[in-house]
């Protein structure tokens, strides 16, 4: 393989990696902190999402994961309304 071919492969790989990083960072338009209260415990988590609803759902799921053990409790927790929601558009 020639030196020029190797350089083109490396440059192509770097361009591809740059595109992946750029597009990944561009998808997170909202940052939300959600506090969940379940069975006497409270947990707050922050998440990023391409929509406000996605960020809220992810943060709520993460907070419930800290508060619960088992699938039944987890499902019950995620169906309760959040104690508080704070969102910012990035």
C-alpha cells in the first residue's frame, strides 16, 4: 500500500469520526433535571435529549432506578408524576 493511500485512509477515518461526534452532540437539544419521589425516598437526575419529553423521561427513569429494586417498583415509580422538573434548551 502506498504512502498516499495510507494518508487518505487516515484522513477519511478522522473525517468520519468527526462527523459522528458532531452529529451526536447536535442531537441533545434539551437538558432536564427531574426529581422523583417514591415510597418515602427522593432522587434527582439530569439527562439530555433531542426533545424535552425525551430528556424528562430519561431523567425520570434514571431517578427511579436509584429509588427502586425490581421491575414492578420501577414501573410504578416511572408512572408517578415527578416532584420537580427543570429544563433548559441548549
